[in-house]
C-alpha cells in the first residue's frame, strides 16, 4: 500500500468515523478503535490498474480476430470441398 493510498484511507475514515483511530493491520485489512475500546474490522479492496498497456490492447484485439479468421478459413475449406464435389 502506498503512502498516498494510506493517507486517503485515513482521511475517508476520519470523515466517516469521527473519534475513531485507524490501524492498518494488513494489505487489505484495517481496524477502527474508538475511545471506549470498541473495535470494528474493515476490509479494503484493492483497485485494479485500469490502464492496459499497448501489448495488452493489441492482444485484446488480435485474439478475437485470429479466432474469427481460423473459423472463416475452415468454413471456406468446407464450401470449396462441397463446390468441387468432394464427399465429406
């Protein structure tokens, strides 16, 4: 967890739970403790990196095109064989 992420979590917790202390105990877990000693466990979810790099964008476009192209190639083989009178 980066310092910026930790500070943003602390700021949101301070707004949402005034008077509570935030202790981050793991990569996705935090414990809130109030003055009387009552504890509340909060599970944080990690955000996925939203940006795909150029190779990932290429792969996302290329894989369906290859699958479609192989399918069309096989269909054309069947049509040509049928047109030439080959028994399948």
